[in-house]
C-alpha cells in the first residue's frame, strides 16, 4: 500500500514537472520570424527616420582644420586599495572570450585616439579605441560629460576589436559572459578618458590636408565561415590628415578579426591592430588609428604563433599602408557631408533552440543589456564614403556595397562597433548553417542582414547623390 502511494506521488511530481517544463518551453521559445522585413512596422518607422535624417544632413566645403589626440587607457592592476579615478582596478577581465583570463599585466599598452575635423564651422570627430567594442554606456557617459558641447551625431565611434582589452563594461548575462562582471566604475573611468580625448583633439585643430585610398592585402585575411571558397573583402582602406605645420595622422580600416591572441593570454594587448598602429608611427606617422571593418565573416591569416603572428600581420599591414600613403594625393579643400539616423530593429530572435525556434523576445531580452537609441552614420569626405555601423557586418555583404561605390568612383570604409552592438550580420544563406556567426551571434532573424544592407545602400545613395 505504501509502495503504491509512493508511486502515485512520484508520478504526480513528474507530471507537474512535465507541465511546468512544457509551459516554460511554450513561453520561453518562439518561432523564427520569416515575414518580409519590408512589410514590418519597424521598417516603416526606420524609413521615416531616415528620410528626416536626409533632410537634416550637414554639407560643408572649404579649407578645413584637423586636430589629433591620444589617451592611454591601459588599466593598472593593483592588489589592494584600487582607485578607479586613477585607472587602478583589482580585477579586469580581458573582453571577448567567454573563457578569457583576468588581466594580470601588460604586454603592450592600450590607447584611444581621436581626430577632430572642422569644415566651415561644422565639426566631426573620429574616435577609435583598443577595445573589443565601444560599449553603449561609455558613449552615454561621454554624451553626458560633454553636455551638448559636441553632439552624439558628430562623433563616429569605432574599435580595433582586440580581444585582449578592457572588459566589465556591459551589464546583463550576455555582456557579462563575454566581458566579466559589470563594474560601473570602469564605465565612468573610460567615459572621462574619452571625453578628455575629444576635448584635446579639438584644441589641437590646425589647417590640414586630406587624402584617401585603398590597397588589397589578401594574404592577411580569410573567410572564416566557409574558407577559401567564400567571398572576401580584402581591401585595406586608408585616410590621412596632415596639418600644414607637419603633424600627420592616418586611419587604417581592415576586416580581419583581431583574434591572433586567444584565452591563453592574461595580459593587455592591442593584438595585430596595436602592432599596425605602432609600426606606422615608427615610420613617421604622428598618430595612427585603426578601425575594425567588415569583421562579421572574416578572420586573420599570417605567419607565426601567438604574439609573433600579431606582429607579422600588424607590421605587414602597415607596410602596405605606407606604400599606399606615398601614392595618395592630399587636398586642402574638403567637401564633407554627414548623415546620422536612428534605426529601429526587429524583435530579438537570439539563442538557438532548433532550426525553427529561438528563445522568445521576452526570454532573450532578459539576457541582454537594454539599448537606447541605435545610430547608423555616414560621412563623405571628398571621394571617400564612410559608413559606421553598430554591429559586425559580414565582409560578404560589405563587398557588394564597396564594389558598387568603386564603380561610381568612390573609395569606401565600412566600420563596426559604433556605440551599440547588434551581433553578427551575415548573409541570409548562412542563417541555418551551424556556425558561431549565425547560430549563436545572429540575434535578429534571417532578414536582418538584407534589412540593414538596404539602409546602408540608401545612406550611400544619399551621400553620393546617385543610385548605386
């Protein structure tokens, strides 16, 4: 009798658990959205915002000013009595690898760098940092510190995407999985650093000349999704700003992931972009910046292991940049067009359950940091068209836009990590392919790439006054 009673209790408990798990699955999972994005509400709202941004675009032409600044942002490890105001911390996780190390030293220093432009009273700031991303909370901190002295729309953010840099900057399960426990004092410290960097660059403005160009370097980059058979954006884009008194800055944009350094490392490092910048500066460039390009499907390729590979790629890339810079012709007259628009995004469809199911927007949203306004920005400087995006765009997508612009007579730069992070944006043909890029990091459904690329083309058409 006792045995039957015990069996009934077990069966009842199992039944209750099964119902609870069924309900949990019902509310926690949802089917992937496959309706055409161009019939969605978020698409229509975004188009209205884009049209408004086109009406408010900034256009200026004439002789211009350029100012340069750098700021060391390497945290200092101290065991006792850390002082965040001085950049002293007892624990900083190296960002980018979920199983990454806590930093215990410095292999090479981390920097944030900025170039401040002014054309006919209109200002624009290029800011890049040796970080895996530019966290939104840091951008908001800078915006608050500047107090409307420089608007958010006047700043183009970018990161080198080194995975051996500063973590602890993004709250939420996903942010903390990649960057370690959220520490608001790190955000505040970086915000002050970036703010002062921008102010310093503005103070340094002097009459200058501008040039841009690109060069192919296929020996340093590969398609990380399907290898040698995949399409490849192998161009290094370079822009230079030379003050008339002699100081010169150069920006390099390249699409190879900065992942020569893995979770075996426990020291801060700029990875190959750090070597690129130091090598250019050793060749006579006063300030070298690096912006991660279309890294959403491309990895690096080079000789050596660990830091030797970092050095090989960075210095080889710098050699290519030097060859290009020596051929580029500079102009003292700058025609500048700037467009900044906010965009809407679909409901979250992150975290794989099956080919047809992902975690529901409600469940997935509990794991992600909340985002504020999401910006897409485009700039035309003479014959250079630059679009900076809040995600990791696939090089296979990027090459289509770059080729169209080249046919129309423009150089182009497509950069990532503009103050928010929407994951990887890869072609729809890879969405159901069992890859890290699509399955784990494709957060907004199979149509997200086509949607964002339509916006990129619209922006490029408006900046060039053409139909690409």
